[in-house]
């Protein structure tokens, strides 16, 4: 995986060194002996290569030196400056300026490669990260599916409730219309002249010259029917006689509970206190 970043950096560095050496030989070779120009070019490239090698050694040890980095960038800027100066004095300045950025680009690629190394992970760690991400995506997908299913279920329930409510409302409306029609029919029957005479003919006279008026039935609470008057209460002697006769109506004699049941089944009425007192007197 490191080849993706280290190979471009190495290639760019090699091209920059060769280009720098060639420019120094061509530019300074006319003003000084070519061995001197060669030494100058090799010095720039050698210093750049030395600082780069030391930076890589520190990076391999997990260390970093700002001074070494500054020296390396200085050599890179010096090489770029040589290329720019030569381009400004050469005949085809545009073409030489187009390649003057190669030393700076090489240093930038080595910077990117160093960042790659500092953030690189092992295959097992990458596999664990992919597993965690996949698990998170699965959970999110399941949660979205659950929410969609719940939303669909709630929509179906609300639709069913709404339809049921509409049916109930329609039934109530039809019932109200039917009741209103029946009530109107009763009202017309009561108010009709022929119907009034027919009802008057079958209505018993309450007062001479006055007939009872037929009214519509009332829809609402009715008055409670008064309870029937209780029969005359039994005297103690009568109660004792009844209790004694019921008690001895069977052999052996009945118990109080059996006697009380038969007493009330026969239609007699007496309070529980009086009935028990009569039982004690006769028993």
C-alpha cells in the first residue's frame, strides 16, 4: 500500500534532481568550467538527498525534526530557484518555467507520503473498522425498516378506525332520519282533523262536554310506579301459629332456615327479627 505514495515521490525526486543537475551544467557551464558546475549541481542534489534520507530515517523511528525538515525545504527551494532563474534567462522561458515547480512538487509528495505512513492501519484494524461500519449500516437499515413498518401499521389502523367511524356516523344519520320521519308522522296524525275526531270517538269522556286529548308519547324518563301496599301485618299469635304449623309440617321438624323459606314461599310477610322471635317462642 505504501507504493501508492512512495513511488510517485521517488520518481518526482529523481526527475527533479536530474533536471536540476542539467540546468546547473547548462547555465553555469558557460561561465565556469564544467567540473565546477557539476560539483555545484551534485551539491544541491546531494544535500537534498541527504536531508530526505535523514527525514525518512526519523519517520521510520516515529520521530520528527523541524530543523531537518527546514533544511530539506531549503534545498528544494534552492533547486526550484535555480530552475526559475535559468528559465528567466533562457530563450524558451515558458517551457523552463513549466518544469520549475518539480522540486517543490517532489517535497510535497514526500509530505503526503509521510502523512500516509502516520495514518496507516494494519489489515486487521481495517477489517475491524469495516465490520463496525457494516454493523452500523445494518442496524440503521433495520431501524429504518422497523419505523416504516410501524408507520404503515399505524396508517392502516387509523384508516380502519376512520372507516368504522364513518360507518357508525352513517348509521346514526339514517337512524336519526328514520326517527325524525316517524315523529313527523305522529305529529301530523295528532294534528289532523280527521284523526282527532276518530280518536275522540274512542276516548272515554272525563267531564261532560270535554274529551280527553290524545298526546304524543314522551321520550324520556318516566315516573316510577308506586309500590303496592303491603298486606296487613300478622299478629304475634298468628305468626307463632304459622311458624309452628310450618315447622311441624314434616317429620322430623324443619330447621329455621327451611321454615323461613317455606314461610316466604307461601306468600306470608314478616321481618327477619319477628320471624326469628316467633321461631324461638315455638321451638
